[in-house]
C-alpha cells in the first residue's frame, strides 16, 4: 500500500470518528422526513390540477436539493478544515513527515480520503431523497445520478479550497472562510439571474466571472439541469416571467466549463501541496 492510500485510509477513519459526520447525517434524515411529508401533501392536494402538480413537483424537488447541496458543502468544509491545521498544532504531522513520507503524499492522501467520504455521503443523501420522493409522490428526476455527480463536484470544489486554506489558517478560520466563499458564489449566481431578468449585462458578466473563479455555482446549475424533466425546461423557457429564476437551468454546463473546473481542481490542489511544503511545522 502506497503512502497516499495509507494516509487516505487513516484520514477516512479519523473523519468518521468525529461526531460532526453523525450530526450532519441526522440533519439530512430530518430534511428527508420533512420532504416526504411535503411532497405527499403536494402530490395529493385537492386544490391543484394535475398539470399544476406536475409543474410544482420539479420546482419543489430542486429547492430541497438546494438545501442538501448546502449540507454537502457544509460537510466538505467541516471535514476539510481541521485536516491539516489541527494536526499541525497537535504535532501529529511533524511526526509523520519526519519519516520517509513526502509532504505532497500527505496532502494528496488527505484529499483522496476526504473526497471518498464526501462521494459516499452525497450518494446516500441523493439516493435517499430520490427514493422517498418517488415513493410518496411518484415524481422521479430524469438523471439523478448525473445530478449527484454535479453535487459531489460542488462539494469537492469547496473541500479542495478549504484544504488549501487549512495549510495556512486555523481550523475555525478555514471552515468559516470556506462557507463564506460558498455563500458568496451562490449569491453571485442570484445576482446574475437578476441581471438576466432586468437586462443588466454588468451583473450577468460578474456572475459568469465568479463561476470561473469558484465553480461551485456553475456545478450547482449543472445539477439543477439534470433534475429537470424536458417538459419542465420547455415550459420555463417559454415563460418570460421565469427568466431570472436562480433555481432554473436552461442548459447543462458546457464541456469547456467542465474542463476548466478540472483545471481548477488541479491548480488549487497543487497550491495546497506547495503551501504545505513551505509551511514550518
């Protein structure tokens, strides 16, 4: 077993020992329970026509998935923020790097272990939500697996960024900064939607630029698109009043944007390695 995989396994074991993961799991279960009640009431409402119900179900599902996307991002920040800084302060990493273990192996191993936890967490959350909603309402998003992959990508962006911050900041500062960046990126997406709605090109341009600086919101809109039935997309596009809806995506992210997201991962992870190699322990 290589140093990277060994550190990844140890990182996963340490992360799972923390009660924070269990607390986030409880929050997800509570939201799933709430969504099951809400979707049952919505799908069995006697005050709405079948057409209105069919139009409301995708919107409600996307809103609930936004809450789950925030929990996934919060989980990524919570597990990544203490991964380096806390072990530096405790002296654990000083003992590790004095052995024949390269510092870049430590960073890559920690990223791999944390990403594996985040991927499993995202798969369970999305799978559970899809199963519950289908059982109580009959609604099934067209491509939930692809949407889950985009949600994982969104969380992995924040995980990678917070891992970089953790090489220089305390666990608390890195975690808070990561959540703040996530919120700012989402707010920039809302600003872009308002710019599209009111034909303010400067706001729309600022939103597009922010999606390249931190690609969380761009990946979230990819998840939105793959949660929308084709009929729902056609209806929204034909309705001019929904032009500025931040919870609607008319198209999937382009391949060039996805390629940039991949480059972004490599650059930030490389910065994490470089930062840690220059950090005094």
